[in-house]
C-alpha cells in the first residue's frame, strides 16, 4: 500500500472518466466499476433479447445472440465480483438467487439455440413464454445486488 509522508496510507485509486465538459469521480475501485458495467451490460442485452422476442412472439436468431451476449456479460461480471470479494457465501440469498439465475440463463440460451437450429415454427412461436420467467428470476439478484452495493 503506498504511504504518504506522514505515515498514513494514501487513499485508494479511484475511477475517473473525463468527458468533454463532464468530469466523473466515483469513489469505487476500478474492479467494482468493471463489475457494475458488466452486469448492467448483461441486463441490457438479456432484456433486449427477451423483450424483442416476446413482442415479436417468434424466436429469431438475433434474439439467441442477445441471450448469449447477456449470459457472457453476466458471467464476466460475476467473475469480477469474485475478484472484489473472493469466496462465495453459499448460504446468502444473493448467491443462491444469482446461481439459480445464471443456470436458468444458460439453459434458456442452450434451449433457444436448439429451437432456432432444429425447432418447428410452432416451437419458435411458443418459446417467449419461458423467456419472461427466466428474465424475471434474473432481475431478483440484479436488483438485490444493487441494494447490497449501495449498502456497502
């Protein structure tokens, strides 16, 4: 840890972004910012795929790409969180719901891939019913994680 001349530790490096006319200074370490951005990208891509598929009432190939992209960002964000606080607390509500959501997302993406590759038109029309359920389950650890992050 770097030390100031007075024997006190210097504050941790903070994330700073410089944009034209805007200067953002967050009091979060860079890995926390990375985890937050990755999980939010997961929310964006997974929501895009789920809601586009639900509104179209027909599973398309690009929806499957959005599912897999959301899953990739979720896994990456989860691994970044593991770097922040090593070791999973397997009895915590957040860990349990997060694991359930990740496995559901994975199963959902695999199933969607199979339906698009080999499924009938009817299966592609009915697929959206399961998607909203998985998305809703996924929101539980996402929203819970926001509250845990704000609580410190």
